[in-house]
C-alpha cells in the first residue's frame, strides 16, 4: 500500500457494500427485463447458452453467432438462467444480479481507493457510498446491462494492477493482474485501456519481465474470444453487421471511410452528450419539468 494510506477495516468495507446493495435493491422496479435493446439481447444470448444452443442470437433467422457483445455478462446471466426457476418466474433473480454486483463493486472500490487517496477510512467510506448510490449508478439496477459487472471488474483489475506496480515482484502477481485485465476486457472492450496504462507504469520502473507476463496473461485470456469472433465474422450476414456484427470491424471501417473528420465529429458529439447529461444530472427539477 502506498505511503500515507490507511488500512480500511473489513467491517467498514462490508458495511459500505451492504448499504449499496440495499439501496440498489430498493431501487429495483417491477418492470420486465429486456425493455431496452441491449438488455434483451443479453438475456436472449444467455438463454441460448443455458439451453444448449450455443453462443448465438436465437431470435434471428439462422441463429447467427453472438459476436457483437463480449461474452462475460451473457455467461453470467446464463448461469443465473440455469440456477433460477423457469422463465418468467426467474425475473426477480435477474433483477438481483446488478444490485449484488454493485455491492461487490463498492467493496472492491473500498480496497482500491485508499491506495489512491490517503484519506481516513470513514472519508473513504463516505466517498464510495455516495458514488455508488448516485443517480447514474442506481439507474443501472433495474436494467439488465453489463455496466455494474464492468464497474466491479474495473476495481478488481485495478487493484491487482496497483498491487503489482506497488511492488509485488512475483510471477503470480503479474499473471493474476494480467488475467483480471483480460476478464475486464471480456466484460466491455473499453476496459482494454487498463492494459497500456499498467504496462506504462511497469515500464517506467524498468520491470520488463513483469510487464511481459502481465501482457501475456491478458492476451491469453482474451485470445479465445477474439479467435471465435474473427472466425465467425467471415460468414456473418451483411444485413446484420451494423447492430449484431463485430465492433472492431465497424469501428475500423468507419474511421477508414471518415478519416480525421470522423474523429473530430465523434469527439464533439461525445462532448455535447456528456455536457447535456451533466446538465440533467445536476438539474433534476428542470429535467422533470421538460416535456416527454
């Protein structure tokens, strides 16, 4: 642990996790799962896995391979599908997934934050609790999306990377950190930003062996999924590629056709959307008065 950081008591970690779980649970609505596009796809793919159809889109003609979304969240939902009562009686089981993940994510955040902020434990607890019961986080509790799992794995992977960078000079620590980074990428591809960040931190300390082990473990973890996507993308129906095909092909094609102008357009749109979201978030009364 970095100098100045105070160890967080286990009871405090459990308390924060419990509070976050309870608040998220109270926020769950009776709405059916699958009301958004992505959560419906996640659940359909999970059903296909759990019932032996494989990693496919069961709702599409020909049941093409499900290569648009990374596999970790559908696999988790498939496990719930197998353990829960038959659908739709299992709806509340699926509703419990994200509150549980948010609680575990809060516990992981309680282990990571003291390494980054040398604050007293109670201040860390207040910060983490407020962050996890904020409106954007609670919105995710009633929608079956992968963000809560991504939040949990982000803190787990970051904690493993910090322990490695902070001086755990062992092969096991490097491999474990790389493996958790790979799992993070298998939840959401954007998690791959952790890989170059950790490698840069290790390179700055000239720890080339640990950097190589970290990268190798991450690549080996992700490689089977990427090989599956590359293999299945060859014969994937052209009409379905936009919404159901591989992300990388879509991104590369867009930047190849749009060039630098597309990069600027994407940055500008993301900036406008982020500013608009912050305006709604910090002006709830105004947002509620706007006509739908």
